[in-house]
């Protein structure tokens, strides 16, 4: 039996055609043991003649991101490499890409991250990007994660820290403690191979060294988010309460611990994704029936949809459908 293919949609990417014309973007399926917890691996390489800003409306998903900036054929010593854990982004995520670089990312299913890092509720990382070693201490420089068995594999790969150095790097820590650098051998193992197969193997090895630990609550959280994502009739938290038998408070606690945001936020985010996708596919001359779409997606009226879309994307849906650039 062939491996299941990762999803091919561009949901959440603002102006996907423009992004895909500028970078090499592809998704890959993880090892069988990891598939219940991951959406996919995502790999990007680029060489740009001028800077480009990409925009994404984040999914309710945790990500681990390995990144390297600089000419792809340059010696490792000249690369700027780092790794970080990226919590759920609450607003529009914008990333400026310049010159050349490479990213190898892990997108977890909503609810699928905590079995690999059970020490903290997933809400601890919401809205934050922190160095990988803050969450996985054995991925720190000098820890020797085992991802690169050759002791010399990471020679010359600088241990650059990730995250915003102006903010604390983890729950209960301060900036005075510094930002833990990622093991150069791990960075080399993930970012240096020329083939996707080798990069995927390195990502598999890293994750399999950290779990997953069985967690029935994580399984339940993933099932509930899948229900919200796949069933457009689920428009209110009360419907999840009725479907699960949990109280609203228990449902909130489950989502905070294992998803990172509340169920209402998840419902609204997937509806914005749907509206963005409809705007992408719309005829610029006419566009969809926004009033009908607002009702279909569970908004109180068209004005409510327009407000939410504009607040998230930066332009109204009608302007976006006409091809107006996101600021």
C-alpha cells in the first residue's frame, strides 16, 4: 500500500499563486508512527532577486521550524541557521523572504503537539515563537540529540538561536537567562541534505526520539477539531458541548491544554479560511454572494463576516477578491 499523500490545498495562504511562483513549496508525509499527530512536513527553498513578503492566516496548529538563510550552495559556516517552536499565531503571519534560504517545517494536527512535549499546556506557546531547545532541552547545543550520528556532521554550522530576543523564551523564564542555541548537528542533519527524502528522515528521527506519549485527551481534542474543520454546520461551542457531553468549562480546559486556543477561536478561524478560499476562487467581476456565504459560515450577517475578514487579512473580502494587495 502506498503512503497517504499530504493534503494539497492552499488553505490559509494569502495569495497562494504569488507565493508558489516565487518559492519551491512541497509537503511530505511523516513516518507511520507519527501520522496520527501530524498534518505533514512542509519544505520551502527560495532564491529571490528581490525581497518578498508572504502572508498566512495560521491554522490552529503548532509548528516546529528549522530555517537556514543564505546562499543554498554556500559553506555551512556562512549560513544563518536556527530552529524554533512556533505556537498558534493569533493574527496574520507575515514573513519577509530575501536572497536565498531554506525552511523545513513540521505542522502538527491541532491537538497533536502535547504528546511530544507534555510538560506544558499548549496554550503556553500560543502567540509565541521560542527556540527549539526551550521546549526540547536535549536539542540544545552540546546536548547531542543523535539526529546526526557523525560527530563532525555539524562542523561549521553555527548554533544560531531562534525566537524574538526581546521577549522571554519560555514559561517562567526571563531574557536574562539567554536563549538556548540548537545543536549544530541537528541543524545540519535537517537543513543540509540536498534531497527531500533525507530531510524528511531527519525530521522523523527527531520526533521519534521525543514520543509520542499516549494521551487519550490529545486524541479527543484532535477528533473535536477535525469535526469543526470538516462539518460546516458546527458553528457554536454549544454544539460541541452537546456532541461530547462535556461542560463548556471542561471543553475550554481540554482545548487550552491540548490545542492552545479555545473552541470558539477554532470555529471562527476555520470559517475565515473558508471565506479566504472562496474569495480566492471568486470571479473578480462578480464574486460570491457574500450575504449567503456569511449565513453558510455561521456569521450573524454579511457585516459580521466583512469585519472579521478585514480584521484578519487587512482588506475587505470584496477588495481581496478583486486582487487588492494585502498591506
